[in-house]
C-alpha cells in the first residue's frame, strides 16, 4: 500500500521535526525564526498525514 508507506514516511519526518523543535526550545537563547519555521513545517506534515488517512478510510 503506497499510501500507508507515505503516511509512515511523513510520520517519521513529523517526529524528527518534533525533536528539532524540542532541541531548539531547550537552548538558552532559541532562534525564534527557526522555531516558527519548524513548527510551520510540522503543522503542514500533520495536515498532509490527516488528509492521507482520510483517503485510506
């Protein structure tokens, strides 16, 4: 199933972004612009995953 594989791939990327966000937030002086961009990418992935899951079911 190609959609299942794509959902897993996006899920892995989503988890990677979550770790990057946590790392950035743990810095004494976090880069707000980078943090905002990472969060935006994470949200975009979440939306794409949800759209693909709707197509599977």
